[in-house]
């Protein structure tokens, strides 16, 4: 989320519309372990003129 907001601010867009918010559980062959969750967020930066 922070990266999306920074990229939007660099392009002069004060708003970010989140289009996808997905959590991927990256459990391995041997089972789950701590810290194996990856969050993928996609969005569109926009402004009103």
C-alpha cells in the first residue's frame, strides 16, 4: 500500500483506487511456517480536475 501511495504522489495523484487486494499463502512442501504470507495490491492513482 505504501508503494502505491508513493507512486501516486510522484505522479501528482492525491487519490488511489485499490483494484485488487490479494493475500497469497506461501506454504511450502513441508507445511506452513511463520512469515510466509505475501500481500499483493494493485491500484489506480487519479485526480479531479
